[in-house]
């Protein structure tokens, strides 16, 4: 995407973000000012997140802008995490990046969490975010990728929040990373909510979770479905069908009405999957509101 198209797309997203309803032009102005200011800052910045949690970010990290403004970039999915989890739940964050979802899960709801991030630089920021939110007793971080089988793979470097498992014979700079599987990591303790965002490698992650997917303790998942799997020759429609066969329904979530609705099988983006739609809605309705930017949601 050329720079003009990229800027236009970012501005359109910010203007149409649900948190910016009624302040579209001001939101775009604030976004522009923020992007200019952040590029002049000499170091990392600390952003306020819901319920007084915080996230440390490197402004020059590729893809970091959407964590900076509007911060709750994936409002529906992030709100789902904060409304769905409880203090006695267990959250697994695969492709945790700097730990935004992990902070929301453990810092806002009090749930325990396991976060997997193979990129060394990003992993270091993940660990910092766990520490500054005093979550070391609730979150365990792993500097590892997750796939269909344990071993060693190559991961791109220098892509900020968008590093991915390197394609064989690729000329893109990469580094070796350890790989584990969900079945081996969670054979004794199944997460209640699983989030997978691994830049197209989701099919391999699910392939290594055959046993875990059948466990009723796994009640919900958030899985990115943006057609990035084509870089590996994966069919994301086939992955969706496999998840459906395990009893999960694709859904969309409205955090303002606290209503989860079944989505069409063609849904893309970060898709929320639940086993029990009515049960999930009951949990969401009873959740305490989180506070962010002077609002209770």
C-alpha cells in the first residue's frame, strides 16, 4: 500500500471508530497531531488503558499506531475479552505482541493468562507491560511461536507488530525461534478464552490443538481471519469449517448493548467464536463495566 493510501485508510478507520462517534473531524485531527508528536519523541511512551492499566509502546514500531490512537483498536473484540472473562478464568494469548490483550485480560478482569510471542524485541516489550501492570503473579510469558509441532522455525525481523513465520527461501531478514504446540502447553490446564493472531499462521496453530479444541473448558476463541494464510498456501475457509465442526459459532459483539450475535460464515477480521451463544450472552450481560476515556462501557 502506497503512503497516501495508507494514511487515507488510517484516517478513515479513526473517523469511523465507535469511540469517535460524534467527533469524527476532531478524532482525525488528534490522530494527525499524535502521529507528528510521537515521531519527535526520543523514547518509548506509556499509554493509559482501561481501569488504570497501562501499555508501554515504541512509537517507531511498525504497526504501533493503532495501539496509540484510538488505543482500543479492536473495540468489539477487546471489549468482549473484558466483559467475558472473570477472575477465575484462564486466557491464552497466541501472538501476544506487546501484550495489549493480555493486559486487558489480566489487568482489567483479573484472569490468569499465558502469552506467547516469538519476536525478541516485541517479547521484551510484552514482559515490560506485564511488569508495569504488576501482573507477574497472573501472567506467564513465553518467547516462543506456536504451530502444528514443536521445533525451530524462522521468524521475520524488523516488521514491528507484523512479524510472521518466514516462508522457505524468503529473502526477508529472519531469525530462528522456538515453536511449541497448544496441546503440549495446555494438556493439564485448558484456557477458557483463546486468542490467536499470528499473521496467517492460524491454521498451523489450530493443527497443533486437536485435543484442546475438544475440551469443553475452552468456551470461546478470537481468531484472525484476514486471508494472510495465503502466503503459506493455507485455506482460511477450511480452517473456519474445522472450527465450526468443533461446535463453535462465529459471532459479532456490540459492547454498548452487551449483545453477541451469530455472524455469517463469511465473516472476516478478528472473528469471535463461542460454543454456547446464550450462555455467553448471559456472562456478557452480567459483567461490570470497564472505564476508559471518561466512559463506562
